[in-house]
C-alpha cells in the first residue's frame, strides 16, 4: 500500500494514466483498444482481475467500458499474475524510471500459435506506450513452473542469460509491486531460516498445504542460499553495467558482496527483512522501503567491516537518492527528502560538502571520470577478493551450460576494469 502510493506520488499525470491503463489493456481484447488480437485465439485476461484494486479504482472513473472488462473469466485468463519490479514506489524512483512488468503464465496452456499471438499483443501495447506516452515499458513473460526452478527462458527457447538467475528472483521479491492476479506464496510463508533451524518444520509440506487451501496464491519458488558462483558472476555483471550506471552498480554490487563475505548479520537476504515488515508497516511507514534497507545494510557493512571505503559508498547513496546524473535535492516534505536529510545529519556533512555533491552536473569531465574510476576500482577490488577467497578455500565453481556467458562477462571485464 505504502509503495503503491509512493509510485503514484512521483508519476506525472500522463505516466500515471498509462500505468493504470496497462493492466486493462492486458485484460481486455477489443478492436477499439491497443493490443487487439484474433478472438479465435485467446491471449488476454488476468486471473481474478475484477477483484483487483486497479479495476475498482478505474471503474469509478470509467476508464474502460464495464461490459468489456467483465467478459473474461478466471479459467480463460491468459495471465496468472502481473507484477511490477524495480525502483517504482521506492526511494530511488525518478521521472526516468522505466516500467518493468513480470507476466506469469502457465506455459502448458499455450501452443506456439497462441504464444505468438500473445507476443503480438504485448508488442502492440509496448508500441502504444512508447508512441502515445513516451514511456519505456518492458514485459518479462515467464512460466510459473520455470521461474519456481530459477529458469528464465523464453517460451520454448534454450535459456540465454547474462545476469545470475538467483539475483533476479531476489530482486523480484525485494522490489515487486502487486498489480493483479495471484499473490506470490512467498509473501505468506514463514521465514525460511526458521525452517532450517526447526527440524519439525517441513517447508515443502507447508507449501503444499497452503496452496491446497487458497487458489489465489502462486508458488514462484524460494531462495535458500546464494551460490558462490552467482556472487562472482553478479559482481562481474555490475562491473559491466557500470559503464552507463556506475552509482547503481556500486550499490548493488556491495549488497551482493555483503551476502557472500559479510558477517552473519549482513548475509541475511533483504527480501526476508522486507517480508517481516509486511505485518508491521503502517500507512506512513517507510522503514521497509527496499532501497532504504539496502542502503542501511551496505552502510552497516562498511562501518563494521570496511570503514576505509565508507565515504565512497556514502557518496553513491547520496547520488542515488538525488537522481544522478541530474543531481538535485528531492522535493521538500517527501519521504525521499526526509531520508537524505537524515543521512546528511548522521554523516555530519556540512553545507559546503552537500553543495559540492549537488553541483555534480557542473563538475569538470575529468572530475566526474575520477569518481567513476573510484567506483569501478572498488568493484574490481570486490571481485578480486572473491576470486582470492574462492581459490584459498579450493572451491570448485561449476557454471555448466552458462559457461559461455561466464566467458563473455570475463572478457568484458578486462576492458572495463583497466
């Protein structure tokens, strides 16, 4: 509730309009609206959409004719769940934030012909969003069973992926916004760590029992641990991404590094902390914001385990909250402004230091490159530390069928980390 409200707060009226329209365009199939496909091949409908908050809100303003919306039943719905993933509704949302949606389907119910028609529908909606609203939107279509097993392939193609799979699921659970459809089972499961410590708690049995009782839940799998090969590969991934987003890269990479090599209190996955906060969060409770938790964790990690590089991560957090590269203070009175002011007080930054950071857009190019180089060097240091620790522990890393992606990332890194 809090995050959805924050998403709406920072969206312009035009972007808010298309944000509300997208679920409806996925649900209906009418020649009067974008995304229309041959009605002989069903490609539309979101499970239980008429009970979603989006439907109830839009019904009041009569965004779409009610007669069109009520023609799709749960049995014929093409989409099991629709979720937004990423910065929307968090402290890092900006006017340039893309709309990234996960669309979960049951692949067994799609022939090649039906899936191709479904893709055509999505392409038409994407084109409409881009041309009519100048909004970049991405749809990630995944099969429920595949994603449960950390497979992110297309409909019937072999999996081709550069980013580590386990961290895609971690980011999903950490940042997703429920749009419509079935609720991820993870939201209601007990803490997985509790299950590991309690021999009497059978998570598979609990999962089966809960799913048999509620048809509005969907099992997208759990994360029990982070494999070391995924830690290494994710660090490589962020070094490669740092060529166009160094601030984002250093923040996310530090989170990954703390998972793999921090003290026990820094190794607990943030998405578990966020789930704990579901029952505690009030109407104006922002303590469970995914990025605030991330910022606090990597600050604590540096304070206790790597204080020499603490100032560098503080700079990265400041720039992330101030929408780098167009650095500016968040609007007065907003939760984001309150958070950055809290950090300024805690870090004891004086007016000159804050002014220097805020003047980033007017820095000389050489000065900007110097800061970027510091970020990349820190990324490289973390990567080298992981490789050294892995060798000292004589760990055997098996990348299997992802060996090609692994080699590609290592080749990219040689250029980026020079």
